[in-house]
């Protein structure tokens, strides 16, 4: 009976997901739009532009957050009425792009501008699906499928953006690429190659079709990743993580404000960028108050250029946030596999093409991470007559979302540590984008194939991933400066000292935007955002340090059209003065943009950035040369960076952290 009870408790613990301590509070100025607000916006806009007279589609609807001083003023008196709720609405209206500001309290459109510049707004999921379905009904395409001896019921099509390559005029168009299932669910590994098909989104018709040649079809065998499709020999069965003991979650959610340990932050969700972390502050017990660190942070853009310049492939240079939407392509998270036991799940909403709210259940999760690492430890080994040893386990709070954009899955983490650090993690997984070729062995390849032969008839194409983070830091207040600390080698001139050299530091405060642009990895340096108006007792300026991940920069030519559009990748680090309108590094209208509204263009104004409200932009990159281990599914490739307190506290923020109360787990004792 005892063993039966233990088993029952174990199963209960594994599948019992704790509910957080939710508190219903007044609306917050930075709260994401709610389903009822989306519905209200749709009603207001539809009344202004009735469907009987207008062809109308909602391309993007998101919070038009108040100016920062307005938010800060409300935060100083949070019991007062919040500022008016407003939404930014981007429409396609009778083949024109409109940009609206809708005031929800007035139930009216207070601004309506026609955008006549270059580029188009975010694509909707619905129009992409319509374009793919249109291809499957196109008679020349059906003939091409028949010519290849394929079954049309096993064909799946997917839209691709076309970019801009110097054309004077452009249309809202998509390319359509198709794949063959017939024995696998892994569609991207069976491309139907050499068919070029273009769809006009306004007319919703195929405007270009060219079947250039017939390429061999990669085999379905060995491509399916589902457990039911696997055959022996199998890999090892892995152990599950220990279950979380039942009880209350270790954090509190008040509206959309999350409190945990010494951290407090606001969590939002956006169709374009996904999670938005705002107002992150850390509690300082010596000052008995929360101190500001981050005002607003999110992934601003993701650029994925493939390196095959052939006619059917050259246009595959994607902007996943500005063209497709990280939030729109976010997926529901899977308990225990995406998020551990004890995680709390949050739903997300965005506006569909008709303006009505679309729900993504469990789109984000929040959980306490116990990695089994040390937060800090020390043994006084030289005190031989005493045994002094202290250790504290690492514990952190993680906010996670996963976006599946086409063949790639992006796992995105914001991780808060009691030490004051914030770690930003990215895991790339999913499946490769491959090209069908006639080769079965590398010895057969006599020409450039722009990738790696990962299986028979299957080339994994070289490509990059560049993620740009918008980091509006308010380090202990709004007025901050960016300091570059160079580590410099010095020669020792004193002949009495046998050493010949040492290194020291030289500080430089960036005065303008040009001073702050940096390509990382070229020299030893530390990068800090400091508050020059706040100092510690010894006189150091309080600050936070950027600890970058591996440095990677663009390898495309500077005058190549995709690189012009993705100029934010030219540097790993940028600093600009705060400007509410400068949010998305690739610009507001990214589809077929021409690079005239990017972080590079804003930074070229070379505005002052010393002792003022500034925004740090960090671009991390991956150059991906595919290998056979990436086939048929890709183990996660990880990267990230950290914001770490530097002279922010008077002493270590975790010095007085209490050791946790450990449960008496079996097989976890010392001899």
C-alpha cells in the first residue's frame, strides 16, 4: 500500500501544474491589448470603413504605449486613473497602407494616415494561407505535379517573401514553394524544386509561373521525427526531471506584473515581437526600495538570409518579425517538454486579418529554474583548524516563448537571477531548409552547391540568423551614459620588477551615436551603461554591463540589397537616444522595404547620447553551416547574452541570500 501511495503522489506531482498567486488589479498603461479591446478596435474601424464600400484587412494591431514620462508619472501615483488606452492599427485599405491610432476610451480614430513610402506592413497568416491554397489549384502547377508522377493530395505549399532587389516599383507579392509528404510529416525535407511561382496578394492570383526543370525528390525514409515512425536501434531513454512539490508557486502575478525573489517586472505580448518585458526593477534591501534596470525590452527583428544565389533561391532573405510576426507564429507550449513541472502558462492574443481576436493558448510560461549549478560558493581551505564552507544553489526565474516560423523553431528565454543579472537566451531548432539536388555522395559534386550534402539528394543551404534586441535601459533612473572600457597592455619600465607587462583599463564615454557603434570581438573591452548621476559609497558610477555572446557579423557585401535592408546587423552594438517611434530595427514596413527606415538610418543622425535617456540595441548572430547531425531534425543550437550589475550595489546582491530548505530526497546524501 505504501508503494502505491508513493506512485500516486509522484504522478500527481508530475502532472499537477501550480496556479500562480493571481491578483486582480487596475489596468496598467503597458498591458497588452485584451480580447475585448481587439473587438472594440475592430468595431470602431469597421464603422469608419464599412465592408460594403471598402476592402479592408487588419495587418497589425498593437498597443500604442503612452510616452515614457506619462507612464513614469502614473507609476509614481498608481492609484490614479491610468492614461488613455490607445492602439496602433496598420491596415490594407483599397490597396493602400493606412496607419491608425485608435483611442479606446473615446471609441474613435484620432489619427489616420496613408503610408505611401517603400515597403508593406506585416503579412497576415490568412493571406499567406490563401496564397498557398491558390497555388494548389493553379492548372500549370497541377500539370507539373502530374509530370513528376506525384500525388497532388500529398503536396503542401508555403509562402515566401520576395524581398527587394533594386526594382523601382513593387507589388504586394509572395513566392510560393511546395513540398511533398507521401510517407513523412517533415515536409521541408522534400522540396519540389525548380518551380517558380508568384502570387499577387491584392488580386490573389498567380502572376508568374515557371517550371524550369525536374529535380530528384529526396526520400521520405528516415525523415519523420515522430516517435511512432522510429525503428530500432533506439537511443537511450532519458530520465524525467524531479517533480515539483505541491504548494504555491514561488512568484506572484498582479495583473501582468510578476514579482519573484528580489525582482519585479511587467510582462506583455505582441503580434510582431512576442514577449515584451517592461519595468524590470530589483529590490535593494539596503535602500529599502526597488531600483530601475529595464524600462522596455523585446526582440526587435530577426534576419535570416540564405546563401544560395540561384534564380529559385536568391530571394530567401527573411525578416521574421517584420514580415511574418514572432507573436503571430508563436506556438502553444507543451507541459513538461517545453516548460518544467511547476510552470505557469499564459495565453496570448493578436488580431486576425478580420480584426477579431485570435487566442494562442499557453503561449508563454513562467517557471523557476533549478539547474544544479552554484550561485556562489567558497571554502576557506587555508584555515586548517576550521572547516568553513558555504554554497548556494543557482535559482532563477524564466519567461519563455517559442515561435515556429516556417522550418525553424526559436526558443526565447528571459532569465532573472537574484544576483541582479538578466540573461537573454535563444535556442534554434526545428528542421533545415534544404534544396533537392541529384547528388548522393560529395565526390559527385563538381560545382558550388551553397551548402552541405546532409542526405541523398539533399543539400542543407548555408544561412545566418541575426537577432536584434531593443533594450531600453533605465539604470537607476532615465539619464544614462554608455561607457567603453578598453583593456590595454602596458609595459613595465621598473627594472627591479621581473615582470614585463600588465593590463589596465581605459574608459571612454560615448558622446554621440557614432561613438557607440561597435563590432565585437576585435579587441578586449567591457561595455557598460551607467548612471553618471548616481554613485556608490566608494565613488563608482552605478551601472550594468553587457556581457555578449559569441560575436558574429554579416558576411554579405554592404551594397547587397538584403544587407541594405538589414543594416542593423552592421554592428553588434548600437546606442540611440530614446524615441518612442524607434522600436523595430528593420523599420515599420519591412516587407519589400528598401533600407530607408532602419536602425542604421536613425543612428546616422549622430545624436547626443551622454547623460540622457538612451536605448541599447544588441545584435547577436549565428552563421550556420549545416551538418548531417542537423538532419532530419536539428538539436538546439544555443546563444545568448547577459546584463550584469556593475557597481550597482554596494556589495554582492546574493551575500545574504538564505540557503533553501531542501527536501529529503533519496540518493542525495553525503557519506
